[in-house]
């Protein structure tokens, strides 16, 4: 319950919403031109994300800061691919033809105000258009990649112990999301795993799941009322961008985006 309250506080901070009104999504917004977008590559069918291959391996997942990060436990993952950047508004608009973020001044910023189910619709359409098999990362894959995979230096944040180097947070963002890829990458060449926008994982959430999760390729509980978001955002305090920090949410709001994964 503590973490649900934290999520609510993040949404209602300062008494004034700092995200677009999700109830006013433009379902008929025109797709933007993406020729200048540096985070995608032309395939002939659709602009797809630049993916990084994450080699499989074992790592110690979790932390000691909060109860839902405990116990620290060993996880072994198969190799997979993860998008170098968070999915941008330009990428979303090309596939969906809508603008849930409600902004028109930053097509290279992460798309925001997308719920978990919205993301599943996006992925299904993208997979049809591209012929690929994209998905959301599992929570274990997300943390492993944020930590740097087999190249990990055990940083608190994704690529550094200094949040300002790798993350847009309340300490340096100017209360707004930023174009992807402006901060320092982590050990795997992944950007914005800490800060900028929260990122959806595929898992259902269970505060006690770490106590009995399987060691090999865990995929989260079978069901539940909440999904997991990771990574912190531009309006949260730096500590929430730690690679082990977990938050359960039931619906999406303006500070949540995502990045794509795929299996190998």
C-alpha cells in the first residue's frame, strides 16, 4: 500500500497536474513527419526502434531501500533485445495516428499518457506493420538492462551513481520531459533508463513476488490488480530513478511511457 500511495502522491504533487489531460486524447491527430527523428530507422514498412542486444546472464535483483525491493535474489536471464530509447511521440503517431501526450513541440520526446492496454494496442499494430515481434520487457529484463547487464558496474542509477549525469528528474528537468538520448547512456548504450518518463513493464505486480519468483526468466505473477512501472520520471525525486525502485499502478497517467523489447 505504501507504494500505491507514493504513486498517487507523484501524480498529485504540488496540487496542480503536470501532465496532459488523458481524457482529452486526440484520436484523429495527424501523424507527424519523422524524417528528422534520430531515434528510428527506416525499414521500408515502418520506422522501427534502434534495438540493443542484451546478452543473457545472472545478476542479483532487488535492493534494501524499500520492502518491495526485498529480498535481493539471483535471477538468470536469456538474451533479448531492448530499445536504445524510450518510444517517442513521433513513433507513436506514425503507428497510431493519435497524440496522447497532447503536445506538439517535441516529437522526439517520449510519448506519455499511455496506459498499459494502450501500449499493447500499439505493439500489435507495430508488429503487423513491421513483421517483427516487439513486446514490453519483463521487470527482471528491465532491471538487468538498466544495471548494465554483463557489463554492470553496480551503479545506483542506470549508468552512474550521479543521477544528474543519466537522468532527467525534478532536480534538473525544469518540470518537463526532454528529447530522448540527451543524457549519458548506461554500460549497454541504453538511454533514459533512469528518469525522463516512467516505463511500463509487462509484469503484474506483487509486493512479495521477489520472495518466490523463479530464478530463470521470471515473468511476474500470473495475475493482479496492478502493473509495474520503473525508472522514475522528470517530476520525481532522483531516488525514485534508482534501478531497483518499483511502483505499482492500475492505470496510466501523463508521466508514463515505455520502451520496446523483443526475444531472441
